[in-house]
């Protein structure tokens, strides 16, 4: 028996926000193992939060991810407010949704243009894209900045917003502070519509996934900040029932837990699920764009087409942000008082990359007894691995370099919280 | 007020100091720790930012600056390696050529920010990187003893760098 082990390592200047590795074992020409190792921080944060004050999770959990801090803030606020029996005032709810739209615009613009589009345009990286398609990158930067600026005005700053607190905000922006964003959002909505057109010209590999699709659903709006948890398999539950239907399983090779639906198995959260389950709730302008998007349809099960879905969702987020700003009246108070009481609360919102669930138990003094944080990447890991296995089996004839590139492309479809922005930190193929 | 935020800057060279990292990831927070410690030492009008390090945010943060100093923690996989490394990106345009891509979650990192900035004419007039070598990369607050050992040197280097261009 011969063994071939190839170890490709990214060199040099490396950030450590998340790390990942993929290991493929091929025995006698057959794929015998495909393992995606992901190192994720929520386990640490769950332990770190125990014994802390009930007011702290929005600030602490915002540091789990540099790209989607608002998602962590909103899910944690929702959970603790439920535990304390508090409902925020409608204007504050709208302001939260506006902040979340900013994060969606920023995150989606970054992913579409800087991470995903290079794969379809035949360039190796965002840097090459900047050289060959400068106008696209300039547009992407401008679009992303609109999202950043919403986060700065509403959240206090774009990275790890500091204006968010339980019950609302430390300070509610004045209407005159929001109005300058309106004109830019009109531009951003048009730019997003052009983005839908652009990405719809890409060639998409054929791939249909059969995972159960799971997302929040709200009857009156495209679900971002709240809703019931639904699936295309008929699930329809309150967020507080999450743990009765979903479980995390420990997998030895990973510090993250793999999410499974109890007695149903693998499932998928994120743009494909959100779009397919909430098509009717898209704002009209986004739905029209989706209808014109070549090959997209009302239900999307091809993960490579997630770039189209993200583009449609960017249109929706721009339109929604504009609607909120135009209808904004300054709230009477920036936050609803949240007094501690013993109890348990659940929160779920739609992070750009999928459903993010938080659960906290606090005592009557407001001290956190337990915390559960279930991020989209952990929920999707089983589905991503299943897709990778299919892909590797179908492309075994490729050399390691090309196989790695194909796997990276596939993983980018899901934009998971691992080190896969341009290359894996560690990719190994073992051919026996 | 030393290390003022935007909006209070007097007329003169625009100097931006950017601490990059995550203070909940041990030594990855070194860049942020260094700029926070240096803040009282910085002349009035110097803008101080802390960022996660995502490339396009860096492009925005240093846009239009006469001098930008980025302080970050790095993991070198080849020597040299300990202490603080200073790279004058403007004076040594090839200094980052050998750097690999960032292993960030879902973004691009500092090296890509420099390359993108160069390709899009979005670099500050002068850009200096102060890079502290990581020793511990786990979760949690606080720097490792090793990085604590040279963080003060980075603070001094940062203040000296800024004094070459700062107003006043």
C-alpha cells in the first residue's frame, strides 16, 4: 500500500479569528473520509458568560465574530429580554431592524464581491479582481460602506457596535442623522439590483442539495430580527421550542458541535433556506429582481447560486432600511427598562449566514447561570461536509491543488466562520 | 484631549492610528492593547481606531490620511520571530510581497488591505505597520507574558512614529 500525504499550509501574516482544516482520505481510489475541522469560539463564550451580569451578553458576544456582531447582539438581547418579560417599543424594534440591515448590506457586499465573485469571474482573488475589474470593486466598496455607515450611525461604530443595550439603545439617533443615509440607500438599492443582474450572468455548476431547509419566518416581513422557526419539511415552532427539535452532537475531530434535527437529521440554514422559505415576504423590488434573475426560481437548492440569493437579499436590505428611515420617528425613550428576574429566555435572528440561536438562564439577581449559543456554522457543518464528500467523489481525478480549490469554492458558498477566505489554513489529501 | 476621535482634528497632517485584532482572543488583541496604552501619549488630533482587521474596513479607516500606523498581531510561520517588527509599507513597497493570504473568518486581512489599497490608489500617503509576534492564540482576555514583554516597546515605537508627522 502506498501513502501519499500532502500538507499545504498558508504562510505568513495570519489572523486568528477562526481556523479550519480539511482532511480527505482516499483508499484504493475510493473516498473513505472527508473531514472538515472547524474551531469555533462559542463554546468558550458560553463558559465565559456564566456568572456574568445579564446586561453583558450583547457586548461580550459581539466579539465572537468581526463580520456579524449585530447578529450576536440582537439574538442575545432578544433572549434576555424574554427571560425578563420585556417587549421593546415598536420604534426601537424598527431601529434594531435598521441596524441589522446595515450588517446584512456590509456582510453580503463583502462576500459577493470580495470572496465569491472571483470564483466565477476566473480570477484568483479580490486583488486580481481589483486589477481586472476595478469598477466592480469600487462599487462593492461603496455598497459595503453604506452598510457600515448605517452601523456607525445606529450602532455607534461599524465594528462591534457600542450603542446596543438590553431594551434598545443607549441613544436613539435623531431623524436628521438618518436622513443623509436615505439618498445613499437609493443608490445602494440600484447598485444591488445591478449586482443581481451581474451575478445572474455567471455559470453555475449543477448541484442540488436535499438537506431540510430551516429559517425564521414572519408573515409580514422578510424575517431578520424575529419570527417562528420553519422548515420546508413542515416544521413550524416558536423559537423557545428550538432545543426540543434541534440537538448538537459532539464530533471528536472538531471543537464545534454538529447540529441535527432530532429524528430528522441534517438540515441547512442561511441564504438558500431563508430565501426559499420567505420568497413571498421579500419586498416587491427584491422579488421582481429575483423573478428576472436567470435560473434562480422561487426555491433555490443549488448552493453555488447563493451569490444570487445574497444579491437579492442585499436589494431587500437596502429597500427595508430606506423604508425604516423614511418612516422613522424618534422614540420617546432610547430603551425599555429591563429589570432582572429569574428565568430562561430564547432568542433567534437571521445572521447573514443563517439562524443564530441564543438561550440564557439567569437568577433573580440577574446573574447568568447557563448560556447556549448555536451559530449557523455549527448547524451547517454536517451539510457542508456532505456536499464536500459528493464533490470529492465526483472529482477525484483532480490533482490536490485543483481539488483544494474546488473544495474551497464549495465552502465559500456557505460563508462559514472558518479560515477559508482565500485558502484553507490546512488542507490534506491522504491517498492510500 | 489626547488621541481624539474624529471631528476634533486641528488643521495639519491627518494621522490615523489603527489597532487591529480581537481582545477576546488573547494575543490577537495585542494591536488594540498597544493603541489603547499609547492613546494618552499621542498628540491632540491623532485619530485612534480599533478594528477587527477586515481589509475593506482598513481601506476606509486610513482613507485620506497623511500617515497611518497599523498595529497588529501576526503569526509568522518562518523566522524571524519574536518581538515587534516594523514595516514601512510606503518606503518598502515589496516588504509584504512574501506574505500569504490572511486566514481570517470571512474577510481579507491586513496584507490584502495593503495590496488592494495599492491597486485602487487607496493607500494613505505613508503607511507603517507595527507587527507583534503572537505567542498564545486561545480564547480569553489578556496578553501572554511573552507579548506583554514587548508590548511596551510597541507603544514607544508607535508614539515615536506618530511624532514624526503629527500636528503640534
